[in-house]
C-alpha cells in the first residue's frame, strides 16, 4: 500500500514535466516551421503572434497545428499580413514542416 502511494507521488511530477516538455517542443517546432516558411518564400518576418481564434483556418485546423498572425516584407519591399498555419491536420506540427498562408485583403 505504501509503495503504491510513493509510486503515485512520483508519477505526478513526471507526468507534469512530460506535459510541459511536450508544450515546449510544440512551440519550438511551430516557430521553426514558421521561420522556414518565411525563408523559403524570401520573406522578412516582421511580426508574428500565435492566433488562438485561428483566423480563416477556424474550421480547418486541429490542436496539432499552430496558426500565426504574421506581417512580412517581400523581396519587392512590400508589407503583407495574413495567417500562417504550421503543420498538417493529421501529422501536426511535430511531424510536418507544412505551412499554409491566407493573406489579408489589402
């Protein structure tokens, strides 16, 4: 009985640490995919923030993906704003480098 209590007391901090580790990994991968997308498209990333309302991806996203509201500068020195969804709905951001953008109308 006492051994079971000790095991339970040890399991709680391990589970909490694993949860925080997963959140940190998800955040790090999301940032990586966003920066990779910007570099591949020759954009200078001026501003980015996580968008919890998901913008135009509202019905097309999952908890495995991350949506950013971004402002970028393109090679012609024009600024554009829009939403970038990082990861795929099935693989999430941890296993996919996919990024999809929907620009705001200007």
